[in-house]
């Protein structure tokens, strides 16, 4: 049973576009929702994270939107660049050290 | 700080062999975790630890053992390797201070079991 469901599996956008990746969760005990970025051959790196008491968080070109009632959250990448091409993972947690990940989205930003 | 280090980077095992994947961190982080990454399945939690001497199972613990005798080290043991354990393994750590949920990942170990 997948506790965190992520979509789409892959995404192709043109440079400057705004890719949106969506995640849904079931467990209402989750209280921390991060997004990780992973380049080939590397470990995941934390991009941005949100707590359920806020509906939106921005850090640079990355924005998380959070809908607690729908148990959904999404990542928006503003003014996307070819260097943003990577795999993105959403995750959820109710305990430090215990992240539950989505399946991942492979993003390609075309020049 | 070296951050989270993992050894080896690559390993090939035969079915039934045993081995230990090493993970160390020099950031004095209390929380440490092991994940495996398989295509199309994201990362799945194998075992985690909230401090020295304390470990617990994650989503996919079968076939793996862990122990945490020091704050710095969190080795993952495969007692009898199986082809289903072919995967990329990541270790991660986090600190109980400012943001205990914020995990830092190592570079990974790519394991192939034939």
C-alpha cells in the first residue's frame, strides 16, 4: 500500500515553463512534507519542506502548495531551467528519521 | 564536515553471501536511516534509529539487520543476499535541534546480487 502517491511519473517542459508535481497522502499523522531533488548517480537533496499549518511556502523559484483537507500537496518550479532537469520526490513524515516517499517524477526541461 | 559517507560505492554479491554496508556521519546527528531505491518505487525505508542503541523497522526490513552502537555509525547487514536485494542503498541522518525531520543523504551504494 503506497502511503504517498506522486504524479506524474514524468514531465517535459520548455525552458521558462512551470512544471507542477502533485502528491497525495493518506495518513493524517504526517506533519512534515519535504520535496527532494536527485541528479543521476547522487543522493537525494532537500529542496523545500512544509508543515501542515501553512498553505504555501516559497524558496526562490520553488513553491509548495499544501491542501490539508484534501490531503494533497504540490511542487511548482517557476521559470524552469535546463539545470532543473532531475528526479523529484515528495515525502511525508510523522517521526524524525522516518520519511515515506512518493514514487518520483522525472523532469526534463528543454532549452 | 564530510557529511554522510557510505562505503562501498559499488558491490557485487552472489546469492547467499553476506555483507555490511557502512554509513557514518560526522555531524553528531541523533537520527539515522537506511533506504533502498528501486526504479518506479521511490525510496523505501528499511530501518531507522533515533539514537545510539535504539533502532526500529521501516517499510521493508526483511533480510536486513542494523545496530547502532555509536552516534556516528549505522551499518546495514545483509545476512544472506538475494537477487531481490539488488538496489541502490542510501543512508541519511538528521539532527534533533533546529529541524529534526530534515534528512541529509549520503551518496549511495549500488548493490548487485547475482
